[in-house]
C-alpha cells in the first residue's frame, strides 16, 4: 500500500466545549479592543491587549500545532505549547487499551474528550517503565491503519503466539518421552531389591563355625535326684522339669 506523505500528519479533533470557549474568548477580546466603553478606559484597553496576545500566542495556535505525525522511525506527538514527544515504534506495546485511573504515567495530548490510548515503554534509570499516551486524531481510522503498519503489532502477536505454541509442543513431547522412562524405572526398582545376591560363605568361615561348635562345652546329662523319705519306705525322685512322680 502506497503511503501519501501528506496524510502522515493528523490534527487533533476539537471538542465542542473547547470550540465554544474559543469563540467566546474572541468576542471578549474584540469588545475590549473596539468597544468605546472599554477603549476610553486604560484598564479595559490593557486587558484587551493582554487577552489578544494570549489568544494569538496560545489558544489559536493550539488548533493547528497540536497534532500527531507518523514518521519513518517514530510517532511524533506535538503538545503545543508544552512540548513534544517521540515514541519509537519498537517501544509501542499496544494501541487502544483501557487505562486504569490509578495509573500514574498517563499523558493527555489533544483538544477532545475522546481519546485513543497508546501504551509504550520508556527506559529510565536502566529499567523500562510502562506509560500511556492519550491522543485524539481527527481521522482516527486512517491514523490507526498507518500506525499499525509501522508498529507491526499484529505480526508481533502472531509471532509470540507461534512461539508459545512451539514451546507447549516441546513440553508435551518431553513429557511423553519422560513418562515411559519413569514407569520403567519404577518397574525395575522392586526387581532389583528382590534380586539382591545373598552373602556367600567362604571355606574359612565354615571351618571357623565348625571349630566353635566343637569347642563349645557339652552339657552333662540330666540325672534325676533321689530323695529318700524315712518312714513310709516310699521313694521319690525329682527331675528338673519340676514335675514329681511317685514310684
């Protein structure tokens, strides 16, 4: 699409209230300068000159000098009479997003109550800050077309989406590969525990155990103790089991 350089400059749209204020201001200035009532008094003449200078320097130029330019490398915003801003296209993060009232870094540049939000980043003290520029171009549709063609936000979003899908696919593949490996390890673990080799006894250990058995003291055979009881002539014997039986 061919771009006409004349269309890259957009004036700010003007609110009806601001236009009415400017109209009344012009009438007041003319009355102070031309009316014989105010012209005869020095005070009225001075006020008329002061307001005329203010009108010529500030209010009337705002209709022409508050504008927005889509340049080759940046978005140029003229905030007459307070200054201007240059926003590189690479720093523009979003267009048309809603801004919370709690946000601090919000700047309004325009003569209308209907604004378009430009979300961008600015490098400050080695770190990026998110800022918001509220602008009101007269031909908003054409302005958006050219601005989006410069920023290429849609292409960036598509690329980010594609990267995200690739990352998810990689993660899913890694999980599919890792799950059977974990299952195999879990199956092998109890088998390894069950198949632990028993300790093999050597010949030296067998000989030592045999010697210990031979050298162990043998217990004497248990002999029953005979207990004589004098008068009845009956004899009893006792065994170590503590059971007594009469003979």
